[in-house]
C-alpha cells in the first residue's frame, strides 16, 4: 500500500529524480566549517516560524506594541520561549551568516565558478543585517526607540540627499507610528521575501555547482 | 582565470568529488547536527538568560543613552573617528566602499589560487578588517557609560541645592562666574573675550522654566560655545546631578523662590576671628572650590596649576610654587590683586574677588598657609605677635 502510494506520487512529483540529483550525489570530503551555510538556512526558517507566532499577538502601533509584547511574555503559553528564541536567534543568525561568509572567503570559494553564489550571499548578508535593524524597533521600548532614532539619523549626515533618506526611513521628520508600521512591513514582508527567494537561488547554485573542496597546497 | 586554468580546476574538482562522500547521509548528518546544537543553544538562552525587560519608549526622555544592537556597535564606534563636518565619510563613504568591495571581490581577485597560504594578501586585509570590527565593538562596550536611571542624588531640597552649588562651581564658573553674572570671558579656550550675558538676572530667571534650564545644561548650547553636560550627550553629569544644579540656580538666583534656612547656614562662610589664621581645610578650600576650581582642574587651560587639594594648591603649576608661606608676593596673592605677572594675568580672570575674600587668602599665606585648623591655631599666635596691626587693615584693597 505504502509502496503503491509512493509510486503514485513519484510518478507525478519525480521524487526519485530529486533524490538522485540532490541527495544521492557525490561531494568532496569537507570539514565542519561547511555546515555554517545550512545552519544559516535553518536559523532563517526558525526565525520565520517563531516570527509567525509572534505576529499572532504583536500589534504594530506605538500605543499597543509595547503592551502586546508584555502580553506575549507573560500572558501567552510559551510566549517567552518563542520570543526568547526569536530574540537570540537574530543575533546568532548574524554571527553564523558572517562566519559562513568568512569561511567561503578563507577557502577562496567565491572564485570561478561560484562568483554568482557569492554575489547572492552578499545580498543575503545585507538583508540579514536589515532584519536585525528593522526588528530592533518593534518592541517599542526605550532601547528600541532611541537606537532607531540615532540609527535613522546617521544617513541624515550624507551631503544633499541625507535628510531625504532619513525622512524616507522614518516616514516623517520624527520617529512615529508611521515609522513603526514601515519597519514592521519591511521586517515581516519585504526582507523575508527577498531572503527566502535568494536562499533558493543560493542553494540552487550550490547544488548545481557542487560544494567546493577544501583547497590543498596545489590549489 | 583563463580557459585552460578553468578547465584544470574543473578537472581537479571532478576528482575531488569522486574521492568524496555522498551528500546524503554524510553531509546532511553533519549539517543537522550543527543546526540542532544551535537550536539547543537558543532554547537555553531563551530559558536561562531570557530577554531583558525594558521600559516603554518615552520620546520625551532624551537622556536615555541610545544603544544599537551589538552587531552595529562597531559602526557607531567608527563614526567617532569622523567628527563634525566629515561625519558623512563615516556614515556613507566607508560603508559603501566596504560593501562594494565585498560585492566586487570575485572580480577584483581573479587569480586562480585558492589555498589560503597563497592568498596571504587577501586574507590579511580581511583579517585586519575583522579584527578592527572586533576591536571597535569592544571599545564601544567599554566606553558606553552605564544607563543612568533618573536616580535621586539628594533626598532633601536643601541637600540638592548644596550639591548643585558645588557642581555649578566646578562645571560652570569658568564661563558664567560664581554668581552667574557673566562678563567678558577670559582664560577659557574658544570663548576668549566673549561677552557673556548674565544667567542669574531677574529677566533670565523669570523667563526660563526649570525644564528649560535642565535642557540647556543637558544639551548645552553647542552653537554658542557651551558643551553638553548630560551623560547622554557626552558630558559628565547624570540627570539627578543636573536637577541639583537647576535647584541651586532657581533657589539662589530667582527672587521669587526662598532659599531654605538650612542652605543659608550651610553655605555661609565659616566664621573667622579678627586675628585668627584661616586654615586650608576650613576656610580656603570652600573659596577655591567656588571661585577657582572650575578652571584649575585637569583638562583646562591653567598653566597646569591644579587646585583640587592642599598638595596641588601648594605644589603644582608651571610657575610653582604659587603659594609661598609667609610671602605676600606669592603669585597667587599678586594675581588676586589683579597684577599682570609672569605666571599670568589677574585671577580669577573675569572679575576681581571681593576684598574681604582676598583678605582671607592673604591672612592664610601670611600665617604660613596651614592645612588643618590645628596647624592654623598653632600658627595664629605667631602671626599676631609679629604684626602690629590686625591683618585686615594692613591689606591694601584693590
Ligand atoms: C541567509 C544567509 C545565507 C544562507 C542561508 C546561506 C546558505 C548556504 C548554504 C546552505 C551553502 C552550502 C555550503 C555551506 O553550507 O557552506 C552555501 C554556500 C555558499 N555561500 Fe552561502 N548562505 C548565506 C549567506 C552567504 C553569504 C553572506 C555569503 C558571502 C558573502 C555566502 C557565500 C556562499 C558561497 C560562495 C558558497 C559556496 C561555497 C562552496 O561551494 O564552498 N553565503 N550558502
């Protein structure tokens, strides 16, 4: 019965082909540093899942944001765990993605034929930092508010267009409800969409080109 | 890389693959192990460290010290190296160059070498950058002052006014004078010759609320030459300390507010008998604190003459000794009499001290510049014996 069901699905989805191409392929013998990329991807998924749960209760408005977080921490079953994982996961993801970048750099994995993988990687790094920046404001506490105030002030020092950038980031001259909804939208829609899509491209490239081997003296 | 090198690389890579392992299960197993370990770490952090509870955002509390997420700290720290006009170099030029370099790396470094030992230049540059980021982060962490709660420095109003008076003497006298009276500023770098308006006059006091005064001290008046004093803006005063200064200003200068009795008593000059020799500890120190220390402390222009303790008053200064026991021709006395000498101009530069106060300094020097009241008592008899007239009358008034 199970066999039959599998055969039925396989015929339609091409599961065996996927198994042969993706899973059952030969790759060079590599070391533990090569696990950082998949760890980044898993952390992204984990942030996505915990973030979805947070979004159930979170309200992106200056009046309610802080209280909704308090409620998640104290009123929702395991809310503290979900928020805790999301909070620490953000820092850990930055560390892991950065280390992954350093490892591909160190082994020269950005060279032919993996230049494009590297390019998508740089965008992923920037987007990950963007997630950290936009997520930091959402709890609407003192730390969040003032860090974002100075953070959005910085582009204001750019000659000519600086004040305009600050205005776009804040949605006005001051941090306000508009800033909060703006950061919220970027944090839960724009950036995750870009990161998700780029991880797809990134991993497709890795599977297509194969993971690089650890370079030896001759390389 | 030319085509031949590419070909060679692909050939070698094929071999590496053949001698390699299966993606599933060998690689997947390692990946899952690491990811699972990270997940456990996160659960532990969430459970045992948790997320610090912060007060709700308060847009009016500008004394809060902004703290960016830790992985942005190095950026903010780096900005400190690009002050003022060139700040945009730090905010836009450096990050843009760094990001561009990262993007263009595969096109900048086109040599076929992959072995790290053969790429020491690229590795070196990246190493330096990463070390600099770590160093800047550490520096940011140790130089950020701890978050000040709006702590209470004083418990009673009188206490607050007295603390405020001392803080005012240290921080403000150099520019505003001991009584906020202002005048032509002398001896202050950057404001030489500035005609400072009075900040203690009635119209000032009537038109400035406590909040205004607080903000002036907290943010300073950077355009006019008064630096910020609040910790959050790079100064040294906490919120509580600034509040005491405001209390001091309000209760001593505003004729609508009545100075509490206790304060009048506590800040009154210690009594000094007709022919008694003053001591440093009881009589001179309060005067120095009120009229001199604002300029005569480290980091100010003062010919390295510091006046924070007896030893410093006696021994420091480019023209030390500035106080010679028994000698009215000591630099300090001559300068109080507004003489122009090698050591410098009149002291305090802006406005002469009252003759009674100068007289106390003179009696102290004549009596041998004693430190403690006991020493002064011992010296007292000697001085009275050698002088025919009471010292106060012997002193020429400026
Ligand atoms: C959300 C962030 C990222 C995810 C989820 C991710 C995921 C992955 C995965 C799963 C691999 C397979 C090999 C390995 O695990 O080491 C990989 C390889 C690679 N990644 Fe990333 N990555 C991310 C960010 C980056 C960044 C920031 C860079 C560099 C700027 C980068 C550059 C590369 C390169 C060049 C490879 C090929 C390595 C090789 O074949 O040896 N990636 N990435």
